[in-house]
C-alpha cells in the first residue's frame, strides 16, 4: 500500500472532535477525577497498590522512594517519574491530607511551598490507615484488569474499608470538569455512613448532626453552615475559611496578633510576604513588624503592632485583604459508574455503602469457598484416619502417587482433593491427638460456613458486618476535630483609619476636572498662592482636608464622583493636577460644577441641587455615601435637555436664591423643598418663561450679613442688599434685578451671594478682570449697575465666578 493510500481524507472538525473526545474521556476517567468508591485517582491507587504488593507497609522498614516510583512506572503507570513522585509526596503531606496515606522520611516539602527532596534521598512506606484501604484485596473483593502491557493485573478500585473520598477530600481539573471536595474527620464521616445505613432516607439536616462540616488538616475556622448545607444537598456551595488568630498584650502597652492556624491550601511564606508588603506600602496603618516564628513546635506568625493601634481593625483588614481568610467552593464531582457526576452528600454515602456491600459480599463468597474446600478435605482426613490401616495398605501397594490416588478414590470414594490431601499427609499427623484437632477444625469450619451463608443470604447481617468494621476503624484511628465551625459568616468592617494614614493635606479641584492632593510642606515651601492651571480653567475648591475624608465631585449631568481623599494623586504644589478620568471614567463634555468635602456622612445635613430648567431637589447627605465608586453615581435624575447648575451642602435652615438669564431672582427657605431619595428628580423651583433658564443657585444663612452681586453680559456689575429680596415660596417668578431695556437688554451671566471682601473674577473672550463687592454701592432693582468692561473692544462677558482662596479644615 502506498503512502497516499494510507492517508484518510476527513474533515478537520470531525477529526478534532473525535480525537479530543477520546482524550477527554481518558483525562476524566483515568487521571484527574477520583472514584466515588475509594476516593482515589488512578495514580494514587497504583502507588498504594504497588507499595502493598512490594510489602512496603507500615509494619516494615522505610524504603527508597525511587524504588517505589520505579515499580509504579514499570508495572502500572507508564507516565513521567516526577508526576508519580509528586502524587506520592502529596499523599504524605500532613498539611494537605487529613489522614496521610504514605509516611515519608526526609524532606517532603513544606507549607511554605518548598519542593520536596529528590526521590533518591527520601524514603517511604504505607501509613497504618492505608492498610484499611487495601485490606482483603487478595480475597477477590475487587475487580482486577490487565495492566498496560498485559503482564500482571491491577485493581480497578480498592476495597476502601473507610470512606476515603470524604475523609481526605480531593481536588483536580479535567477536561470540562473540576472537583473540590474538602477533607473531613474520620469518626464523623463513619457516623454519617452508619446513620445512612440505618436510615436510607436520612436527610442532609439529620446527617449534619453527625457530620457538621469539613475538617481541614491545617485547622482554622469555617464560617457559613448554610453554605455547607447547600454543598451537601447540591454538590456545590461556598464557605469562608479563616486562620486562627489571637490578639495578645505585650510589654510597653502594645499588642500583637498571633496566627497559629492557616486556611487550607494557603502558602505561609506568601501570606507573610503579603502582610509585610502591606506594612511597607502603608496600605494598613499600625503594623510595626511581621515575623514568621514557625519552628518544630508548630506554626506561628506574629504581627507586632504599634502603640495605640486598632488591633481589631487591623485583623479585620488582614482577613479581608490577604489569604488569612479565603472562600472555599465545594464542587463535589467524582467518577460514579464510570461517569463524572456532581454528587450530594447522600449520593456519596450511598455509593460508598453500595461499594462496601459488594466488598463484604465478595469477601464472604471467597471465604465461604475456601472454608467449604477445607471442610471437604478435613472430612476426608477424618475418614482416612478412621480406616488408617486399609489406607496405608492401599498406598503401599501402589506403584506411584498417581496410582495411590486412583486406588483411594475407587476403593473408598475419596474425591480428588481428599485423595491429594491423604497422600500428602505426614506420618506424625497419624495420632489420636490429630483426630481430635481435625474434628474441632471441622466444627469450626461448619460454624464459619453457616455465618458466611447467613451474611450472604441476609442483607441486615451484611450491613451489620459493615457497621461493625467501620466502628472498629473509628476506634483505632480516633482523633479530635481540627477545624472550628461557626454558623454565620462574619461581616468584615474595616475602619478607614486602619487603612489610611491620617494626614492633613491640601486638595485642589478645578472646573475642568483636574484634582490633586499636596502635602502642607510642599504648599508652604512654594511662593505661589495658586496652583498652575490650564488656560481658561479655574479653581472650584482649595481646602485643607485629612486623608480619611471624602470628596464628592458633582457634574453638570447630575452625576457625582465619590473620591476618598487618600485616593487623590499626591502631586507637588507647583505641578498640574491629574484629570479625574484617571480615577473615575467621566463622559466627554461632562464638567465638574461643585466639590463638597465630607468628614462624616452620619449627620442631618442635606444636599440641595439646582438645575437649568428651574428644578430644585433636597436629599439627605448620608444617602450619598457609597461602598462602590469605580464609576459616576446618580446624584439627581434630570431630563435629557436639563443640567445641574449648582449643588450645595445645607443644614436645613438656609435660604435659597435662584437667578435666571432674563434677570429674575427668587428667594425662598430650603424647607420649601421636600426631602427625596438620592436617585429622585426635583420639583419646580422657579417659574420660567420661554427661553429663560437658571444660571445661578446660591444658598446662604438668612441671618448673615451678605450681599448680592450680579453680572450681565454687557459687562455691568451690580451690588444689591439681600433685604431687596423678600423670602417667599418656591415656583414663583421672582424679582427683576435689571431695568428693562428695549435695545440690547441685559442678560444675567452670574448671581453670587458674597461678602463685601470677596474677590470675583469676570472674563470675556479677550480680557479677565477682578472686582470686589465693596467697590460698588448698593443699588435698587431699577438700576443697571456699573459697567466694568468695554464689551465693544473685548467682547461680551462669558463667565464670572468667586475666586477661591485657602480654606481652613473641616469641622
């Protein structure tokens, strides 16, 4: 046949599907997932069986690991020696396996993730409890199949006289399947098996009275009984596993956190390194030193704290941000009837009980056959001794052994087996004493046969035998629970003071959205009162805050950005700030209109909003505290053609002044606005005509000595006394502040309620000037104010704002 004729022309999809299907089936059944009956993967089963066959058992001396690995590879598992050795080492690691199945001399790795010594240096043998997995395997209890080269046979499953799948758990990743079954305490699992035998309908709730939950070899604390119950009912569930930590007093009035148990499968050295990084990076305040004091007496991590540190807060932070607390997700997948299945606790127990029934039944049949054969031979020997002279005469007259057997069979009706036993009988056995011994043996055999027949015919007796054996194992290998189970999952609350070093700093926010925090030292060393700004930008806020405060930035689109001050970029005073889009994504065209600092949200203060279309809204400040703030949050619900023009923090006793572009101002008390939720829309604040919009919204103390300053597009500035504006109700038209003109009437650009000493900046396209209210006399509503800008030369006024100065810290 030519090379071309040997090639098959097949679609790629068909070939890939077929080959990957075969590969997946092999990986699932023969490598990565445990069998529900003995809880072992094929490589683990082969290691244990090979060691038993080589008599490398717990009652014999240790043997080189390399020899065992060679036997496993040569006889049962034709894979790499490293994979076999790694599997063997894991079976011996007390921090990975609840009841180690292999005992090892030498370096078998560590909880720090250190690799074991090479297999030529270590020695191993089966542990005592492993003998219970292999016991009676020689009695035809399990099916054997030919090995990979058909030279010897290997078992498809071990007898497993205890429920190893639950006791030692399992973890593995296969093609399309993964498994995560936690380890449990042997005595509790056995009690659950016995309960299920006695009551095949026992619910998960009842089973959990015997088996409350996992028991990890590293101890620790499990939280979430509901998660355990869900896992036992459905095969999937989530629990929280945390290390055991204690806060201790030490000399000098200090405290330290001592950790002596870790969550299961957590690398100790990585955890210690992470904790120390938190200290170095100052992600958590109050840690003086992190030490690993683990020695031969046991695991011990010490976190020494600084004086007057919040020890509970630091411990909660470590639980939340390190592997001192982890979540464990049950995914109880195992091979059952040669298929991968997601199994509940009752399903696993039932599969194990069914397996044990088969084991005990097969063992009884093996022992029964052996007992019957022996009883048959003993009866023949008794008969032969009773006619000893004739038997001896017959044998002496025979030409050879074969002839003697034939004569015995024909003359005295002995069977082949009996005749074989008689001709092999030694002369010293031909005594009266041996007759008695044979008769006693015959009686014992008859009793054994009756018992074995009873077990095989009566399932109750068979189950009783299983329970008796399980109780014996429980008694032999009894131990204490290592893991504490707590009903509820503790909610971790971490105080901001724990995470953030308390430091007074200077924050600046500009209209175009540039923010930064600067150390007071950097500000003090600079000769500049104002930070650098981009052209056309101006400061909205410049104030001294603490790193534990929060800054709320409100935009014209009705959104707000929640920025913890410690998250603001730390930038020198002489450098430009960073745009908020680097912290929170902001839409194009969205402008920052107000920055409100908050030290404590638990107050009775409010946030009051004013929109372009004349809507006002008042909400509680505490409603704006956020847990998640990676994107802009809704501050007020606005219509598509509306936008926010002002946001103020109030105490419920302020007055509000609204100003429209048509030159009308309306004053009313803030309690005119009902309190609504954070995501709600507002109510009408001012009656507007066509093409009339709100350009300004101010909030002020009605008792304070303040003045009103208005600026028009024609460059006119006008100061008015607050008493000119009577406090009324909302949703009215308001008072006019510019006299009506037929030609080029004044359009109001900005209205500000200010002190006489305030500085106001007014800009056109070509010019910017600074004015103070005290420069102008107070005028009535019929005046059009004082012209301060030549609009014919410099263009109309485009904006006016209060010049921001350094503000004192929040109270």
